[in-house]
C-alpha cells in the first residue's frame, strides 16, 4: 500500500522583509502559484494544500484549484502552520512535507527525493535537503550549513562556517561532510506532533534554526544532497533573478 503523504505550503502574508510575498508576481503570475505548479509534479504527495493566514492568498490558491487551509496568524513558525493545517484537515497521513512558499522553482522530483528515504526507513523521524558548499556560502550568515555523519544524518546546523573555525578551506579544501542546507523538510506525522508540542530549545533560540530543536530531542534527520540549486525569494529584488532564470529556461 502506497504511503500517504501530505504536502503543505505555508504562505504567510505579513513577511517582515517582504509583506505580501506569496502574491508577488513572477511573469504576471503570483509566486504561490509557481510553487503549487512545481509541487503538483510530485509523485509522492497524496494531497497538497496551502496553509495561510490571509484570505487574499486563499482566494488566489483556490481559484487555481488547490485547497487552502486557514491557520492562525499568530503561529510562530512555518512548521507550526503545517501541523495546524494537518490537524484542520482531520485526516491521517504517514508523513508531512513542508514545501517552502518562497521557492517558486521547486520541482516535484525534488520533493520525491526528499520523501523517499523517510518512507524507506520506519525509524527515521525527519529528512531534509542540502547542496554542495561553495566558498561564498561558507561565511554568509544567510546560508545555513549542516555537517553530517557517515550515515548522512545531521550532526549540527549553524549559520557559521562549520567546521572551519580553526582550519580554513583555502588550506584543506571544502570537506565531504559539510553542506549548504536547503530548508525543505519531511516529517513522520507522529514526530511532527511531538516536535510542535515541545518548547523551543536553547540551541534553536541562539542559532534561530528550529531544526536544532529536533536534534536536541534526539531525532535522526536524514540529509539528502542534491545538485539542484535552491532559488528562494527573500526580497523584491530576488524576483528579477527568478525571472531571468525562467527566461533562460
């Protein structure tokens, strides 16, 4: 029997750096619709919904034939929003995928790559994606780094240049166990509930990285390395970058 997997796209209107970001236009179409289009190509998802706090976003989503779930605007994180959406749906799923609402070039194949290890290993709580590091990512506090063990499971995530606190890559080269994190997650449903019912930890608070809560809880997080580049939208200026990529395609 095929596992049941819920895909949730959190889409909050009141972004601090870019208010109304999900409705920003890329080639005359709202960004949230690009995300939906990519996610719909996934072979793993049993159902796809957008979890939002804004009726304007919900209207655009539902006109495109995708279900919108209204969630509380006061929810602190996108993970809390996907957990809330899953509870509102009232259905049982084996896993839930958090698909970033500001990644308009996301592909269904990328989602399938993320979900596969989680479904293959009944003891695994979480999975996420990473990319090979390049030097300009290493010292950027906007690029989250992850180091992994020999089973490709996360040891730690940081905004700092781990593990290069004493030896710089100029002398040794980039190493095989350190990567740039891509913020898409898949959770076993039971673990998602436990995660959202656990208070933020000191590690999470100090690094401002909620995946550190999962590590502090003792969870195993599989890290799947992909070569497909992540193209997130953080500012209005990023929209021009996405349009350039689409023109080249």
